[in-house]
C-alpha cells in the first residue's frame, strides 16, 4: 500500500463518521471471517446477509482498517483492484464499512497494532492493553466484536474500562514480534516485559520482566558516555522487534530519550557476537536479557558534528535493520532528525561492528509525530535473497544491488516528509558527480573505508549503469560519471600477486622443516568483478525454475486437487537481471584484454607471470559465465513467452520430477542442467510441431537468442521430427518413404549429438511408420558414434558409452521381436496386410542388420538370438562374424553345439567332428553326454571321409578310439555301480574322461575285471609286451567262468564255450588279446580233464571258435602245432591219442563244411 501511495495511484478517504480520530492502524484480517456487508464488485449494500458464506471475500480484502475515536472503535475493510506479480497491491483502493464496531468506554486508544494472524491490540490512555476480538456472528454468550483487557486479570477484567487507570501493570509502549510470536511492553517506570503468544499465535502468557533496567544499563558504561547515564532522564521512548534477517538471538531494541540503544534477547543464554551470528531459531520467548547497550551517536555533517546527548531529549525514534532514526526538538518550529547506521565498510573489513558507526542529521519543519519506513521490495522473489541470511540485513554492501535506497516518512504537524538513506554506491555516485576528474586521490579514503574489492564492485556497477542506481537519488548517470567510475575500477583495481602462505607446523622435526607454499592473491579488479557478478545473478541464481500452484477455495486447497505448473520468476525479474548482465557483458567486451585468456604476447610488464595467468583464466571463466547466463535467461524468457505451463503439462511425470527443484544455477553450470535445457527446448519445439507450425521460426529464434543451447545439431534434429510428423500425414506409401528417408538423413547427420531418450522416441516413430530398415541404420550409426573402437570393451563395461551402445542395439532387437509378434498375430496395417508380408519385411530387416560390419553388434545380436531361443534364425546367418563368435565362445557348450550345427549345415563335417570331440572333453560333463558327443563326432568324421579330401581317416580313427575308451569307461562305471562303497570311484568315472592307462591301473585290474583288462589291451595294442598279462587274464576268466557255472549247476565246458564266443566276437582276430594257440591249448586241456563228463560233446572247442568265424585251416594248424611239439600235457600216449581224436573231429567238421561250399570256392 505504501508503494501505491508514493506513486499517487491510490488515494481514498473515509468520511462516514464525524468523530475525531485518535488513532488508526492497518492490520491483517482473521482468515475465514466475514467482514463485509457491501458487495465489493458493485459497491452496493447487500440486502440479505444470510446468503454469504465464511471467507467469501478472503481473496479481495487485504487489510482491516481499525479506527479509534473517543466514542467507538470501528472496523473497515480495505481492498485493491489487483495485485502485481511481486506481491504488491496495485490498482484502485476501496474502503468498505462493516457492521463491526464497539464502544470505547471513555478510553482513548492511543496506539493500535496487529499480528500476522489477525489479532488486534490497542493501548489505552489509561495505561491498559486491550485486544479487540471479532467473529462472523454473535455467539450464545459472546458478541461478535468485543474488547478484552490483557494487562489485568480476574475480576478486574469485568470492571468498566473508564474506572481503570494506571496500576502496576500499566503499559506505556507495546509492540508485537511476529517472528518470535511475542509481545513486548514498556511500563511508565521503564519496566520491560515480554509475553508469549504461543506456538499458534493465539495465547498470551507473561514470560519475564526486567525491573532494574537502568542499573543493568550501567553495566555497559564502557560504551556509553557518562552524560547519557542520568537516571532521571532515562526513559524509553521507542521499542522495535528485530527481524530474523538481522539477528537470530537479538530480538528487541529499545531507544531511550538520551539516545541509548538497548539490545534484548528473549532466550536464557546468549553467546558472544550473537548480534551478527546465526544460531538455532527459538520457537518462542523463554526469558528476557539485556545483552548489550550502545551509547548515543555523535553524528557529523560536513565540517560540523552534532552530539545527541547534549541536545534536547529524543521524543520519537525508529529502528530497523541496524539503522536508528531519532527526532529531537531543535527549536519550537524545527525538529532535528538524526540517522545512524553500522559502518558496513568496517564490517566488510572484519572490524568490530558495534564500535563503528556512521551518521548524519537533517532538519525538518514541525514537530515529528511518527516515523515509518517505506516498504522496499527486492529486485526479485528469490527466497534465498541475501537479506534472508541471518545478519546480512546489516550488511548494506551486500544488499545495495538488490534493494533500493531505504526511504522513511516523517509525519509532523506540518505535513509528511520523506528522507532517504544513501547506500555506499549512492555516496560514490555523489563523489563522482562532484569530482573534477583530474585527481583521483580524493577517492582513496572511500576505497579505504569500504575496501578495494567492494569499491571496485561499486565502481563497476556505476560503469555498467546497474539498475539499482536508478532507485537512489540519481536517476540518470552522466557519461562523465560513468567514465570516471571506469577509471577508478582499473586504476584502483591493482594486480594479482603471489603471496607466501605460512606452514601450520612450527619448528623442525625428524623429516625436516615444513616448506612454505605460494598462493595467488587476486587483484581488487578480479574480486570486484566476482562480487558484482554474484550480486547481479543472486536474484535468480538459486530460484527454482518452476513451481506448482494449486487452486484454492477460501484459503484451502481445492478438494479436486487442481494444480498447475508455472514459472517461478516473472519476465520482469528476468529482464532486470538480463539488463544488468548485458551491460556488464558490454563493458567487458569494450575492454577485451581485461578478461582475455593469457598468452605470452598479452602479459603486461611488472606482474608475476603465474599470478597473472591464474587471474586471467579466472576472469575469462567469469566472462563465459556471464555469456552463458545471458543465453539461459533469454531461453527461460522464451519458454515463458511460449506458455511454459502448457509445455510442462504435456511432459511425462518423470520429466516433471527431473524439472522440479531445478534452479537457474543448475541450468547454467551443470551437465544435468544442459540436459534439462535440451529437454525443455524439445518440449517447446514439439508444441510448435503439434500446432502444425514450422520449426524454422522457433529454431531461428532459439539460435539467435541462445546459440549455445540451440546448436545446429539441435535444429537438424527438430527438422527431422518435423519430417516424421509430415510422414504420418502422407497420402501414399512412396511419399511417406521419401519423407521418412529425409528424416533419417537428418538424424544420421547429427546422430552423435542425439540423447538416447530422443533416439528411442525417433525409433518408436519409425516403428509406427513401419520403417524398420531405418531403425537398423539409425541405431547402428548411433552405436558406432558411442565407441569408435568398434568393439565391446568388456574391461570398461561401466562406461556410459558402453551402455549407450548396448541400448542402441536393443532398440533393433526390440523391433525384431515386435515384427515376430505381428507375424504371430497379424494386424491390419495400411501397407502390410498378411503374415507373408511381414515375413518378407523380417527377411529384409534381418539381411540389413546382418550386413553390418559392426562386430560388436553381431556379438550382441547372436547373444540375443540365443537368449530368445531363435536357433533357426541364428544358424541361417551367413556371416564370417558368426563363426568367429561361436569359436570364441566354444567353451560354452550351448554355443559349441551351435558351432557344430553351423559346420554341419555348411557340409564342413571334419570341423563339426572336431567340435564334438572338443565338447566331449568339457569338464563337469556326465559320461553319457561325453559318449553322445563322441558318437556325433564319429558320425561327422565318417561323413567327412565321404565329402572332403585327405587327412580325415586319421581323425576318424582317433575319434573312434576315444569313443571306444569312453564306452569302456562306461562299462567299468556300470560294474562299479553295483559294488559297495564305491561313491568316490563312481563320481570320478561319471564326471571325468580317462585314458586306458588310468582305467587299467585304477579300475580294471584292481577290481579284477579281467575281460575289461583284455578290452583295454585290445584298444591299446601293446603286443608281446603284455602277453603274460593277457594269459593271466584268460586263465582268471576260465577259472571265474567255471566257478560261476558250477555254482549255478551248469556245465563248465558249456560255459567256457559261450565265454569264448562272447570274447572272441569282441577281440578276434587280435592275437595280442585273443591268442588262439594259447586258448586252444588251454581249452583242450579243460576237455582232456573233463573227458569222462557225459555232458561233454566232441569238438565243442572247434564249434566255439567257428562261432566267431575262425577259419578251419587256422584251427587245424594250431592243433597240428600242439601235436608236433608234444609239450606237456600232450607228451603222453594217452594225451596224444586224445589230441588225435580232437583233430579227427576237426577234420570231419571241416570236410562237412567244405561240402557245403560252391565248387569254385578256394577253400574247397
């Protein structure tokens, strides 16, 4: 409202009562209370008040005007036609009468004040403190408006107010602290009390009182002149709450009539330097302590000074954010107004702040009745403004670029006067305006007072014509002032130096003396630019880009949850920051060497090379930050112009979550911010495309206003998106393919710069248009750009490029799977109707994919096909990459089997045989699987002998032998499996493949498997070296056979004949393991032994041997050899006679056999 008054845009009067107004105050209304009985829109009285609901005018009524007269207290409603984005009420002001008033009962309310929650307090001229309560309607026992005495209790509260005067609880001054939810009072005897209003602001409980204030003040006499410590003159004339921005531990300041400032804390304990430093905010007052007292100031005006103590007493004062304005009667017609504030220059240079103040005075006509500060708004809505930092409200150097000069209104009996407090930058402007520009030494004191870096920042602000200067006493800067400020910046800015930093450790030690290091001490120009840039960006730097707004009904969130997103910053805020940054950028461009990157040719003389290099690099970085910030502001402004809320509404929930909480700082200075910026830009362009608006205009605007955000590759991408939209609207397939092909070219030209999520979107669009080969081409090119090594580096699988490459391959695989789905369940399509059509498309797409020279893609494709069980598709591929892939992975049995099938399908049987043989040797396989693989190997090897030339017989022999050994091991396994306590042996035999030597020594011989001993020797083919072993094995076999026959009641001779035939079919004609001479000799000996056995039939040995196709001639020669050698037992006549009989039987069988042969038979 204050700003409206200053601008003379809203002046209104209330003339509906004729009484003298004693006091008035604007207070906030209680939420949800019906105040008006007049329609705010038509300004007409309302006939039926019962039609109104609570809170109907909540959004319109901003203040309640409380007017106190000698007879009554009246409540009026105040509303404004509109409110600006900065929260300031604007437009016309209207005052509305309500039906709420209450009699004053003869007590004049001399002061009125309210709380943020809508409570109204009044101090009467009888020394009592009252609260005015009101409701929407009368209750059973209460009126809707009532006056309650808060400084009395019990029965006294019911005594008529005109009978209550003074008393021990009388109140002379009172004020409310909305931050602390406290109320402070001063009694006529200078007793200070603090009341707690409770956590909700609705209570009122006295917490503490200080009754010996003067004696406590004397404790700070070191800071107060003795003349000010006169007890009869010691009177508090003003009290003010301290904002949280000024201090978190000092809560209230009182000013005495002699100019002493008393600083109180409402906590039990307080630390040193609490006036400046932050601490935990307390929930409410817990005590009351006087923590500091500061004497009256001595102010100067030009060459004269003014001592407050020696003059008339202060009768009116104002305090806020470290500034005291006090009024004294200089004469009967003139008041002298003194202004005193902390010396922010000394604060910046870490001097004790309490002991350094600056002040001046001004004389005003009339008697000062009241002093109030005009409300000043920061340049933006940054909730993290420097003014919100504890203690920073005192630092005018930090705030002067953000807040305008502070203005104060003085109400006197002569009228209303306005005074301003000059900021340091305003003082510098005044000095520059009055300087002749010849001698700059006069500015040395200013640079000493405020510090060189701060002074350079102010000089730079003036040189750049910062917008805050216009809020001071100077509206327009003359060119001479700007030029002189520029000279100050460069001539007083100094140069960078190297300073030696002292080591923290003192003395030496066993390892020697710590070595000093050198650090760069930047120049005041550098630090001044950094400060100025910080303050220029601060209004928007930490502000979130967007905020969620809900629809409210009667100050409550709507039940339907209606919400919308909107930009946090207004266009006006952004333009203001952009204007200041643009002027700074223009200034730096005017002096390019100041922020140029260091080169040997540009280094000035007389500077330390290393320090100069570091400073130039830092200056160049700051200049780049300015450029980036300017572009980002232009970009955000463009988003707001193009309806940012509708763009956000169209985003996915995940995108909204990403955007939420993102600040301007993040957008400018982080890689994530660049991604968010591109996401927003994509959303903006997509909105234009959805409206069938060409992208040329918007992309041209983007490139012009923010070229680093919208680069050429972004433009090409957006044009590709536009082509997709056009392709969707194409009439014919040929037209569609032409347009979509152009889109593919555009995407491939900038594929290196496309974010993967955008690539995924493009792929989905291609799939929807059934442009499958385009998906293959685009995804493969994208993958190749991620890793130029053209291989999957498994040692660096954590790299982002690895994952992007794999994900791009998966886009192709997903498309192939979707084609299969369409084949399985044909769907109507504009261009492809049947499963056969899709089969043809699949073949075409598969051929395009397999034709790729990207080895990494082939590897991923084969992995995917195997994972999906698409064996037929895999083996139909004709590519050298497939064989290399399978060979490289043949240790994997599944892939080794595919390799075997691949060789067999391509008639490469010898390779297939080798792979099968290789698989049989794999560790951990069951013996049955090994035999299976060796059997396949033999089959392929035999096929190889018929299809390929040379060298394969040896392979066949080797694999056949391996198969024989495996089968022999399987036979051993089966026999061992029925033996007790053989678990270890069974595991060994079942999961390992052994050679014959190990089988012989570990199993066949130890377990007395004599026939398997012969089998092993049969395979090994050791010859005469093992004849003794062979003969021993046969003897054992004969013995075992006879024993088993006798045990079962069978004829031993018959059993021996069967055993000979069984083993003969296995080993004959291998004389090494089936020694015919030895066997016939032993068998005939058995016959001779059982000669009297009635079951013995003549010639059974011959029959057994003939059963395994031993030629008669071979048998005869063996018998003949026995007869001629006559070795025992064939040396006796009886034995020889027996042997002759056996030979005769042999000859009879032979002759009988010959008679059955054809005449031409050689044997006959």
